[in-house]
C-alpha cells in the first residue's frame, strides 16, 4: 500500500522480485530505440494557482500573484501556435486552486464558471476551434472529470513523480502517491491516452524509482492507456534545494524504465532538461512536446532546443526523427494511422467527443494533423 492510497480506490501491486530485477538493470541490458519522435506544441499555462507547494517547483504562484489566462489570451496563444505549425496545445496547471485563491475563483465566477475544470473545458474548445489538439496536465482528477474533459482532449497526463513519501511534497497540503496513482487509474477507466512519468532526484532512492516504474506498468497492464513515460531529472532553480542527478544516474534510471515497460510504451526524455544524447542508448524513443513558439513555463530557465538541434541529436544517435501528434499512433482511429502500421494498435475507441472531428476536419488544420499522423506532413526541420 502506497502512502495516501488508503483514501483512494486504487490497489497497485508491485512484486519484490520485479523490483530486484530492475535494480540490477544497467544500460547494457537494454537496446537503443530505432527512431525518435516529438510533438510540436504551444504551451498554454492556464493558471499558476496550485493548492500544493512542492519544494522543487517554480511553476506555482502564491495567492494574490497567481495568473489565470483569459479566454482571449488562450485564443491568441493557440492562434500563434497553429500558425507556427504546432499540432498540440499543452495546457499546464497547478493542481486545483484551493479556497485561498479567492481572486482566481472570483475571476472564474465573473466569466461564468464555477470551477477550474469547467473553464479548462472551454479553453480546450478554444484550442480545437483554433486548429490545435489539446493535451492537458491538470493535476489530479476524478474519473468523472476525465470523462468530461476527454471530450475535448486528444490525450492527457499527470506525473506520478514517485511512489515514495518524500519531503519535497512538503507542507500541510501535500500530494500523495496514492492520489496520483488513483488519477492514473481513473484516466484508464475513462479510456484517455495518457502520459505519466517519474521525477528523478527529489529525495527518492533507487528502490523507489524501480517501484514507481512498476506501479505505472501495473496500471498500464490493466487499462492499456499509458502511451509514454517521462524520465525527468529535477532541475536546480531558485526554489529547489536539489542538485540535478548525474548523467550516470539518468542513464541507469532510463534503462530501468525501458526494462520495466512494455515495448508499446514510449520512454521519453525532455531535451531541455536531460542529457538526451547520452540517453539514446538507454532506450529513449521520444522527446515529448517541443515548442517552436513558447517557453517551457514549468522550467523557465531551460530553453527548448531548436528543432534542428533535435535532428542533430537524432543523427548523432543514428536514428530518424519523426514528428507525431500528442496522441500516439496506436490510439488513433485506424484510418489515421500509417498504412501498414503494425505496432500493436490499442484495441477499442480512445478518442472522444470533438477530437475525432478535429482529426477528420477538411480544412488546413485537419490536413496538418493527418499529415503528421501519416508522417507525410510537416517536419521539415
Ligand atoms: S509540482 Fe505541480 S502540484 Fe507541485 S506545486 Fe508545482 S504545480 Fe503544484
């Protein structure tokens, strides 16, 4: 039982022998991927209000200082992103603002919303109207909230970070592993293509890293919904007491991720935070969302590499670079996959509400989505 799990409807099993197997895994035990993928996105930091105060985080702002993008600002960012050829609107959040954020709640009420979830739904509709596919990271959600938001999201995500109870999740209000695991479970129940990951260097140990990866695998084996697992190093910043993990640590934990997860689940390294070139041999096959038009608001001190730098990384690793949609190919309807795609398509229907319509749209945005999905569209780095 993981810390906090008793409060939630989640029962994740991790066998000790599997943990031991992972603990003995090294980079020599895994194969390099045969290709690298990325998604072209525009960041939309919907609100910086967060009910938590994780000690490594520079994203959240305290009450009175937290931002909330207006519908017009959301639309403008999405328009700029679509014009730049992005396919993904990456909605970033704190976790649901609590009662201390009165200004945020008042502003939402002024705009006619009784919760951040309702406003988030509208913001995703705006992104779809402007020609982007929303991928949202809205913190912990219930299954009912996933079912509501899946109607306007191509995929969603939340970082597990770790199954350990670490001091980095400090304060009276602290997120718990049980809560995060329950969010991943709820996404699976709602059939949402999902991104999660671990954060390396926040006080967890090697056994915790192995356990975290196996917990993700357990949930994926039940629902089949985890499309990618991010292996993210913590980054030094003015709030964080943590040093960045060494390249050797990142290589070992990346290899553990590759060994823990089934082949259909991508292992992702963020190219502005991790030594990607040193990790390609450890099983990384995806670089996540990369933005040609906006900063990484989660890690503002760490600029995105230009797209031609990504190509250079791929070339140095001897693998091709491909652009993808926020939804990985195996979750797309068959008509939008590449001809002959045989990489274990996920059975059943994964896209909901307005998202299939956006993919099938006859205009320039639908054509761009389909071109990227089939790999005969934009890339031209
Ligand atoms: S890491 Fe996420 S949950 Fe923690 S304080 Fe930052 S925004 Fe909030």
